[in-house]
C-alpha cells in the first residue's frame, strides 16, 4: 500500500465514523442525543490529536488545545469569554469595568442568542486593561481552553457545564450565548453542530498535514493488543 493510499484509508475511516455519529437517532421519547454525539465527536478529535502529536510528549490538555488551534478551523476560538472572565475577577479593576461595559450592551432578559463576537474580545485587546495579577484569568477564559473544559465535563462526568439549552442553536454550528428571564447571567453553548463541524474540519486538516509532511498515520497508531501499553 502506498503512502497516499494509507493516508486515504486512514482519513476515510474517520470520515465514515463522523457520518455514522451524525446519522444517530433516538428511539426513546423525550431523550436528546446531543451529549452522546458531542462525546463521540470529542473522542474523534482526541484520537486525531494523538496521531498528530504522537512523539511530542504532550499531555492531554496541551495536545487537545493545540490541535484545536492548528487543525479545527475555529476562527473565534481565540476570543475570551467576557461573561466567564467577569465572574472570575475577584476585585474591581479597569478590566472588570471594561467587561461590564461590554456586557451592558445586551440584555439577558430577551429570548435571543448572541454570537461569541457580540460579547467577547481576543486576549491582545483585553491586555491593555489587564493588571499583572489578572493575566492568569485571561488564558483560562479563552474559548480554546473552555472547550477543553467542556470536553472534560461531557467525557468524564456525562454532563454539560452551565445551563445552556441546545434548542437556542436552532440546528446551527456556531457557539453562542443566551439568557434566561429573571437572570443576569449569560449561558454559553457549544452546540452539537459545532462539535460536528470541528470534527469534520479536523479530518480534512489532518489529511492535508499527513500528505504535506509525508507521514504514514499507521506508524503512529499504538498497538492496542497490549492493554498495559500507553
């Protein structure tokens, strides 16, 4: 088998699995499939990240977040969540005042959804408002990082963080905020369509990377016959 054939077979497998996840339907009335699909898509992305950074000695967090940055074509992943960052700031400051001003532009009382860009800024914009002791909060509230935390919740705890409702995505594939009547908090949602889109972009990107770098993906696949091997 040629290298080209090997890469094609490898990515065809993941494309087939992604299509299978997308086709899943539930038979239990009232039961939602979103969290199940999200877990499966996250596992697919995780698997590709392991192949991509096979010999770099990265931990799961570093590997997953780096893969999101480099291979998922997520244009707003570098934005910092204003609602989440605002909650994490312990004291009044120039940064907190800036976030309050950003958040005051929209009301959570209205039954609408907002794109991330409506409330969020990239780190370089926020740094001019940030004191040294606040810098640690910026990176942790970046969406690339938050998506990894979201992944941990669904994979390890079988629940989603926060109180966002999938229905607000209306079948779309973009992350969003929405509010609830009588609450001043914004709920952050990464909808199932977003997970699907990141998985599909990952497959296309890893295929291009393997081909451009003449890498045999099967040389990076761990032999699973030895259950103690990692």
